[in-house]
C-alpha cells in the first residue's frame, strides 16, 4: 500500500465574508493560515483520496467541480474522493449568503476550488514506490466537548444551556474519543488523519481567519514530527457539541488550549497505534431526503411562542433560499485495512456518530460529518416535537430536512460500510 500527503495554502485576501455568524462579518486579520490538506492512498490499483478544508461547509457546486478537476489530472474517480470541511467558523469565504446581502468573491472562489483539487493532485503525484505502514490509535480526551442542549424544569428542549437557571438535565451525549490513523514510511510518520467531535468555533476572535483548534493542533504536531508532517482533521459528529460547559463556573477552553491538548493526546495515540493491515475500498452514494415545509402551524409557533430573534431570523433565511422539495446528499464509506471511515453530510448530532461506531462491523471506525455536500443541522428525531425549542431543529436556509433524516443518513452509512466489508 502506498500513500502520500500534500497541503495547499488557501488563505483568502482580507475583506472576504466569513460564514457562520448570520450577519455580515469580514475577515480583517489572520490568526492562522488556512489550508486544504490531502491524503491519497493506493493499493493494488484501488484509490482513496481525502481532502480536509479550512472552511465552514461545502458549497453545492463544489463536489462536481473539484472531483472533475482531480479526475482530469489523475486516475482517481469522483466516487473515491472525500471532500471534508472542518467547519471552522473563521474559514474560507466561498459561500454566498444573499439573505443578508453577502457574497463570496468570485475570483477567490474559483482559485479555492482549484487549490482544493490541486492538493489531491499533488499528493497523487508524490505517491512514489515505497510502501507505507498504517496504524490506528485512539484515546479519550474529556473536558473539551459538551452537549449544548438541555431539558428545562417545565419539559422544554432548549439550545445553549450554559448559564440558564432552569435546566434539569442535559439532553444528549458527548463523544470524547480522539481517533488517529497514522501513516509511516521507512519508520517515519509522514502524516495522519485526526477525528474529534467538537464544534470549531472556539477562537473568540470574530474577524480573523483561522482553522480554529485544528490549526493549533497541526502546528503542535509539526513541532514534534517535522514540518513535512501533514495532519488531516476530519470533524466528528458535533451538531450539538461545543466547548461550553452548562455550568458557567467551568471556563470555556479556547482554541489554543484545545489544540495543544488534542495534539498531545494524538501523539500518545499514535505511539500506541496498532497496524490495521492493507487494502483500500471506497463507495459513495447519493440519498434523496425530503425537506420540511413551513406550514401554518409552524408559522404560528414562530410568531407567538418561540424566541423571535432566533426563530424568525432563521425563518426569513429559509424562505429566502429554499425552493426544493428534496435534498440530494452524498454518503460515503472508506475502508483502509480493518478500519472504516464513515462520511456524512451536514452537522449531525453526536448520537448518530455514536450509533455508527456501536453498530459498525469493523475493528476500528471513525465517523466524519460536514463532507461532500451540506444540509445544515441534522438532529435526531427526539429533537422535534411540541416541546422542542431547539435552535438546531428550527427551519433555516439549509437546516430543513425531515425529522427522520438523521436515521436515514445513519442507516445509509452503515449499509455502505457493510458493502465494503
């Protein structure tokens, strides 16, 4: 089995719109340079390519443009490519938001698409003939990610529970597992895949480009393994997970602290890693999922019962940008030796990732969200209902799938994993 890494700088010019804030925020500084980082694996003529990108989400047209360019320059078919956004809220501005009159710079977006593809192409060109040894390691890193949804004393489900007085229980779970797939060539680590579940919105600096804690993590690991070491951060299922404990007496950990903590944990996991064997296989399929409709009952609740600033704002975004009955979304599974990488679109609730890990037939499994296509938040079914005031369940310009969407996507991922088995 052969493998190679490459990273391309995709830091935009200052002044670009930074997504993820529901208002006009422009990049006026650079905390960390932004990157597209690629891994290409080949075994007996079978390829897998993964590119991790410092941006909020994958624009609708990106998958076709990037995979076509890759195929034009390599033997790697679109099915075998995974394009993953690490969901930094300070990332590359490539997504139009017409509802608040913000548009990505067309010239930069064109370069961005090509540079993302080029990261894969250049990794492919550097495969060489020397085999790699691949190892899997994992370690629990508690105290970073917290479930941000809770149940109030009167039974309502609410988001962002930190500091609220009437919370009787936290609604969901967390996943403190950091998984690492390390690649060695001639006894030296050349790169790794990292997977962890916590929202990448931890910098505290709104108007500065940054890859958030994954950028800090990457820098720390280069200090240990050398400047040529490339780490691909693949975000775990964390639609309901952030860095804020519900108790305000517990301070938020910022991106510098989180990145350094995860880097040290990754070093330990890689040192204890176990070989996963050879063999590469990939399957990618589209799944068609119905969207919700803002009917009269929903509108009445939005106007009379819910937080008007949040729900009504989201409803306006929804009406400004939704004209489809269905969303067509990619689900993918990538097998490397005895390890499966399950790849999902959108911001999945952590329970979906935990279920896949529990039901996966593979010795090692990691679950990645926000990849290949985007569909906003994908809560579990219990997030919907008359007693739900969850922000993630409100209709918005992307977050509008039917309540059963999380189960449908989870089951499709498990089905694809079985196909590769």
